[in-house]
């Protein structure tokens, strides 16, 4: 595979667009394997790189015009900022990896659940004696694992919409868990976001597998029917195993389809039912995903910082016992929060703690109809945790499930979740 990628890039003027984690991985690969290649790095932020031409600042996208190939990093927003003829040059390390990898790849995407599903797939494969590597949106960039791949390796890739946006190849086993409104700050429309996600199966072959869940609101039956994969599995159809057969430490019914997707993927890879179920039972889950922090001052605290989609928040409230207080808010991406607010109106949640910058949006929707909840504006997460300790009834739960991204306030949802856990511990001993 490495040689095929080298041959593809050889002799081309290469632009690395964006110098985040994947941009750095691309440059390391080229420096190591194509030291004579003509490479330019373009990024919005100021950069200084030894022996590498750099274009930075507000006009960095202009560099797209003067190259043969663009290796785009996932975080770079192009929308309609560059002409269509320049978009034709775009690839990514994910695209190149999928094009040339000879090993079976399990690719997992969806608006929610992809990290847990990816981690569980990798865990089950390892527990069952398979050589598995987890990479992509979780773990290492694709190029960083190339030298670890053996003939018998299965690669599990968590794939974000940004990583799938410009791919021209799809994984052997594609798992599309669900599609909900998300990332409207990155795309011109929700349809563009859904289209990027669906690239996970658009380039499959007749001997490939497509495993899909709750996608019907944004995908027609004809689109699935005409997908090139030879085997298509609907997670909503009758399953070969019963939920009562699955013993898991994952909290919440919404994990059931994630687990079922893992089961189907692993059976497609030749594993037996009993060994798959035994491995699933050993999996503890991931941090920041309905993570139980503990009982403090007779209040149960849960960290669900990963929940940036309102559907995930609704699932979390259903999963956690006796939610009395919920902490909502973060970056305002222009989402329509009516479904979540309508759910909260009819729920037993008493306290809704609102964080900027979505607080006004939530309050406006709540005020459209009668509600019994107490809405409390909190200037930051620390204020929200302090408030939660004062307003949450003893014996009940406080849930951080923001329904909004962390950007502008935290580096990522992990940092937000970690800070929440620290604050819960910090104020647990104060009177």
C-alpha cells in the first residue's frame, strides 16, 4: 500500500491544506517517502516550517490554484470558497488510505455513536484473537498506522463527515449508524452534510457490506437499494440475536443498535456468535459518553459531553435514572432545538441550566408554550456545576448533555467533559 501511495503522489506538486493532526501526518509521510517532492503547506494560522514553503493568513485558500493535488485536512472549511475545478484536485489521507489499502477495513460513521461503535468493534476483534488497528477520527491518523499493518490485520476506522467529504473509495464494511442535523457551521446545507456521510457506502463493491440504522429521514429507500454493496443490513429489521442475549456495561437502550452493528460487522469478518457476545460483555465504554462520575452530596452526576446532537440528549435522558437537572449549551450552530425542548416540556426534568451561546435560543423556544421547568442561565460550566449542587434534589441525577459543540469555549468535547468531572469533584466537599 505504501508504495502505491508513493507512486500516486510522485511527480505532483502537492498542497497540504490545513496543518492539524492529519496535515502533519501527510507532511511526515511525504518527507519520509518522497523527500524530493514539491510541497506547500497552507493554513489559516501563522506557520514556520523548515525547508517547506508555507502560505498562511486569511487568503490561504488561494494556494489551491497552484498545485496538482490538494491533501485536505478535515477541519478546513471550503464551502463555496474555492472554485469547482479546484475541488476536483482534493483528496485526503483517508481517501488515499481507502483507495490503496488491501486489508479489510471496517468504516464507521453516523451523527452519534461512532466512537463507541468503532472502539467496541476493535475491542471485540482483539478479544477474539484478531490483529486489529483502530484509527481515523479516533486514535491515529491513517498514514500513521501503515507500517503496523500485517497481512492478517483488520483496520477499524472511525470516519467523520469531514474525512468522508472528498473520498473516492469506501470501506469493505461500511456502518452508517444514523443521520441527524449537525455541522451546519461547516456545510452550506444539511443535505451537504448528509451527502458527505453517505460517501461511506457510495463507492463500495459487490462483495462489500453496508450496515445502516436510522437514516430514513435523510435517505430514500432507492438510495440504499441502489447502493453498490452486495450485502445490506438494516439495523431496524429483525436481528439474529435477542437483546436479552446481549450482556453489556453500556448504559442506555440507544446503544443497542451500535452493539448490533458491531455484531453484524464481526460476523461478516468470520467471528462466531458466542465469542462476539463474550467480548461485548467485557467492554466498559468510553469517557464522556454517559459516563457515571459518582454520587456526591447524594446527587448522581453523569458526563455526556460527547452529546452535541439533540437526539443524543433525548436518548441520554431516557437512559439515566431520575434526571432532575440537565446542563445544556455551547457553540450556537443555528440548529432547530424544538424537538429537544418539546421532549423536555413533557419530561420529569425540573432544572434546565443554560450555557452560552445557545441559551437565548433555548429560552426563546421554551417561551413559545407553557412549561414547568426552571430555566437558569449560567455564565460558564463552573457556575452550572455550582448551581446543580444547589437545585438538584437529593437522590436524583444531574446530567451534562449539552446538545451543542464545545468550540469557542473548549478545545473539544473531551476537554469540556474533563473540566466537568473536575468541577464536580472540586465542589463535592463544599458546604
